[in-house]
């Protein structure tokens, strides 16, 4: 399979925060934001694999800033690393000030998706070829995050987590 770049998977969704999507403080519900991020990540994973994709895990979510009613919210998702059948998707959430138009990063998340065939069985995905410094940083971090997840789940012996060990031994 030929490698693809993160930009080939990039998905951008922009939408307005409506009253029915807010809590009593008039800020976007966290669950609504999770759903938006899941949809954008799903599109990115499908673009990369050209297969049906399913959410395997939500690895990290940072609700750094509240998103007020009426905000323009942009969710940007890109593949940060492709493994055998799974893909890590990094999601950046940007909020646009209603008056100035200035964009600030509000939140971020990391999801894992698995590509499946028509019978629902995991299927191979193309490798990823990062290009920018940020893409290379996220690519390298993805292997450490995967190893940590496997160690914590008891699916990998900590002695075999070479990328994690390198953080502490170098």
C-alpha cells in the first residue's frame, strides 16, 4: 500500500453553537463536542483508509475552554499515525470570536479508529507519511501513546515498550 500524508485525510467541520446544544450556563455541552469530534475523526479515518471505520477508543480529550452559545466552532481532524488496521486521529477544535473573528484553540482530542471490511473484520490501512514538524511530532508521540495504552491494559510487557523506555533512559 502506498503511504498517504496527513493532509489527504484532513476533515474540517464548521458549525454554529445553537441554544439546544448548550447547558444552563449557555456553553456547549461536552457530549455535543465529543460527537462533533467523533464525526470529523470518522471522516478523516475513512479518507485515509477508504474503508468503513469504527471508533475504537477516545484516548484523550482536553476541554480547555468553554464554548459559548453563538460561537462559530471549527473541528479539524487528521490522521496522526496509521498502524496495521488502526489509525490515531488528532483533533483540534477552534473557536471563532463572534465579534473580532479571531480564532483560538479551545480543545483537542485523540481518537483511535479501526478500518473494517464489509463483514466488520479489521482490514489493513495505508501507512502515513508525515510532512510538517507538527505532523512528525504527533506521529512519533502516537507510538508512545499506543505503547502506554497497551501496557496499562496488560496487553504489552513494560519491558517491550521500547519507545516509552527511551523517554526515561535517554
